[in-house]
C-alpha cells in the first residue's frame, strides 16, 4: 500500500523544524490581526489569539484540553498557563513532541501539559475515550489532513457534552479578479505542493464539517475579511524567509514565494471557527 499523504507531512516537519523554529520561534501560526495592526509584536499577537480561543472555549482551572497539531508546544503551553486547565498536545512527529515536552518542563508546566505522538492517520481514531476533553483547539494544523471531516467527527466524540472546539487554519477564497476554482487553484497549488497540504478548505467547508459532526457552530469567519492576509512574520529583527539559510533552504524559500504570491493575490487567508457539542 502506498504511504498516506500524512506521512509526507510528518517528514515535512522533520525538515521544517529548523527553519520554522529559527524564523517563528515556538509559534507556527498567524497572530491576531488587530494586535499586529495596533503595533504589538508577533509573539504577543500569537498569544492574544491563543488567549481568545481558549476563552471562547470557556476553559477553567482543572478542565482538560486537547490541542490538535501542537508543533513544539508554544500555543498549548500558553493556553494551559493562562487558563489553569490541563492540556494534551498531539502531533504525528516525534521530534516535535520531544521538543514540546522539553519546553513544558523548562517552564515548570510538565505536570499540567503533556505531549503525545500519534500515528499519521491517528486523527481518524484519536487515542482518547469518549467525552475525555472540555475543549479541543487547533492552530493551523487541520489544513494538512487529507480527510478533514474525519478529524471533526473525532473531535465531537472526545468532547464532553457542552464542550467546545475552537481553532484557526489556512483557507483559500475568491478574491478580486480571482473568482473561479481554476484561477484560485492555479495560485494555491504551488502552496499546497510546497507546504504538504492536500487541499485548502474554506470558511464554509469547515462549517459544514463541524455541523456534519453534530457540533453547533457559533463562529465561522475569515480573520482577514475583504483584506489581504499578510504577516506571519512581522518583527523587523526576525530573519526574513527570503534570506533563510539552513537545511532545505531552496525548498523553504520557494514555499515562501508561493505563499507570498497567494497572499498578494488575496486568495490565501486564515479562518477561525468556534463550535459546541450540544449539552
Ligand atoms: C503549522 S504547524 C502548527 C503547530 C502549532 N499548532 C503552532 O501553531 O505552533 C502544524 C502542526 O500540525 C501537525 N500535524 C499535521 N498533520 C498531522 C496529523 N496527521 N496528525 C497529527 N498532527 C499533525 C504537525 O505535526 C504540526 O505540529
């Protein structure tokens, strides 16, 4: 049997680790756009959106959260710290899991924040019992999955009745002169190829996945509605993607060019969703 797409994602993060950590630190997602617009740093903007999503989940001290696709742990650890909840972060890459564990231990939070490596297709049958979590979060991880509805079904299963899911993710959309599927695909395909994304969803498609899983959607929106989605990296002192030197530098520079082109065309954006499991 051929390897699933998700195995290539696991390998992608083996090579991306050096580049991503060097350029983005321990936050591999977009910052809150309003925070950036008001002049706050990228790191603070990332923390603010993590705090917003954790608050929208209603997490309280003693609650249990699951962070799907936890990278090297920055968002998971921060959400645990600000809410007082316990968190488990999962990825399909053991090197990321090890670093995330070390980060939690360094910050003295290992008793409340743990990390676990799951199989490439483990998201289709999460290794947790029914109703194990008060909340599930995701930060720019679901885009990598070839069967996104399967994850949302599993999220619904592992949530307690009344529990909530909140997340942000890469999406595509019509923008300006680029209105047809073919026009959008021509710009997005190089991004998909470079970042190991089988297909980008939309604000509407994730809403359908959530609803089909039996969840009640409270928020489904484009974080950059009607404007270009820019600035994963904003701090002047951050080494620029274009000048990145290190393992696989050509691949990452090419990927960043493809993404910058999609941002400029307006067809790339970031969506945000919050939904609840009926009580
Ligand atoms: C862009 S990174 C985001 C990391 C983290 N959420 C953050 O914002 O810093 C995407 C994450 O999704 C994880 N991921 C991708 N496909 C996965 C899969 N099939 N199962 C579990 N995790 C996956 C990757 O390992 C990585 O940790």
